[in-house]
C-alpha cells in the first residue's frame, strides 16, 4: 500500500477514536447505560469521567448534588440553560428531553453510594 492510501484509511479511524471524548471507567447496569453514554458525550469533558470532577467543573458524586439537595428538575434546568453563575454553559443544543432524563437517571444511580465520608 502506498502512504496516501494508508493515510486515507487510518486518519478517519484515528479521528473517530479520538473524538469520543472521555470514556467511562465504571461499568453500570443495563438500565443506566444510555444515561452514562449521554453523560460522557455531553458532560464528561468538564465534569470528568464518571462525574468525578476536573479542574473545569465539580464532581457530581457529592451530597451537594444529591436529589435531596439538587432536584431532578433543577438538574434538567441547569443542563438546558446553564448554571445561574454562568460557569456552566447551556447544553440545550446538544441534548433532548430523553437525553436529560437518561443523564439524570445515570447520575442518581452513580450517587446512590454517597455517604458523609465521601461527600
């Protein structure tokens, strides 16, 4: 094979592979896989793999963001419109209502083991 042909074959694969963003590190049960995939597509670049946080945005596996302290409605509103502080941009052009529903379902599953020691 010549070099041009190799580049034409390999380059698209490399671009697709690198364009996947941050990959999940944790395996979740089947009912949460869609939410995990949507989270990693839309949110993980800032909130980190498995919502554990980065220097760009906080981890969401924390009691501060549990359903008791941060309602599902507030999560949905924040995803759509961004945070009231402006730190998080609106994601309304990247998600639909089903994506948001699945992201919230995944986050609530991931938060299920929050204890005072890890919050």
